[in-house]
C-alpha cells in the first residue's frame, strides 16, 4: 500500500533447472527399455514459482514462513463485532500482504502489484492502491536503474468496522467495499531512490523520524495457496475528514 500523507492512499524469475548432458556417449538402451526418458515432475517449490511467475512475481518470492513480517501491534477496535482471535488473524494477514508489497517494490516486480494477487485487479483499485508505486517503478526503469526502498515502521495495525455510509462512498468511486478494514499508522524514517548501475542514486522521496501517516485499508482475509493467508485489499483512504473517526487511531 502506498504510504502517503493525506487524501487517497493508494497500504519469479522461475528457478530454471538446466540439465547438462554428460560428456560420455549414452549407453545403448537395453532390450525392451523405453527409448524416451521419464517425464520429470517439478518439485513443489518449482511449481509454486512457476504459478507465481504467471501472476507477476518475478523473481520467485519467499514463502510466507520465510518472509520477515513488518513488526506491529495489532488491536481490535470492532467493539466485539469480531473476536480478538480473529482480529489478530486478520492483522497478521495484513502484515503478510505488506511484506509481499515491500518485497515487490524492492525486487522491482511491478506486475505483482497489478495482476490481482494482493488486491483487486480493476483499474480503479490498482490506481487507488499503487499509483505512485507504479510511477516510481516506471521512472526507475526509464532511467535505466532500479527502485530502492527503505520502508516505514508500522507501530499500530487496528481492525475496524467500515460503516455503511463509507461503503456507499467507496462504491461511488468505482471501488469494491468491505465490511472491515485495518487502520494503519506509518512512521518514518523512510526513503525511496533510483539506484543506477554505476552506484549513483537519485532521491525520489525521503522522510525523517517525524513522519507519520495514517491510512485505512479495507479488504478481507484470503487464503492463497502460494502466498498464504493474506489481507486481500480492495482499496485505501487516508484517515482524514470523515474517515478519521473510522480509523480511530
């Protein structure tokens, strides 16, 4: 998710197995043996990487168990609408989505943000969630470099109810609403830059330790066979104006 400060917040290279033939001539097949080698079945990791490559994850990302989740304190602010256990589960799902998002930026895996793996793939949702991220990735590629990203801290992740009035506003913007969201606080320092092959860097944005931005990311828990239990994002707003009371941060 784009960490901005106000308004709308936008929250594989497949491992190739090269088979080298031996230098010795192949022995003649024994009588009755098949002249065709047996079909090789990909290992589970190879199959996962191949599936994720089709969804824009290039190179192959770590598994959910291998990813380092951004530390946060998860709170339940639904006034009993969901249990504390569920709130913790959904909060951790957001952490996992955020970890994959950060991986995608650092790996410059642009398509991982646009093909519907972590969020709705509609034009409106992609623009709402990732517009500035995609622009930064495109600028880095056009300049002949790569995007470098030092992400902010996330001290608070709070599960909240998205009221019907806000869901109506979401629909009017062409986005899919959801009954629940996570209100998230981002704090600095954080930095983005374009890193050139010769080591030179061009700053895109830099925020010091005083930086703070609050956002609401509505969505739902989704168990993805290749990514794990993620918070599937439908959209995000900054915690301003009428959204402030929903975030309650």
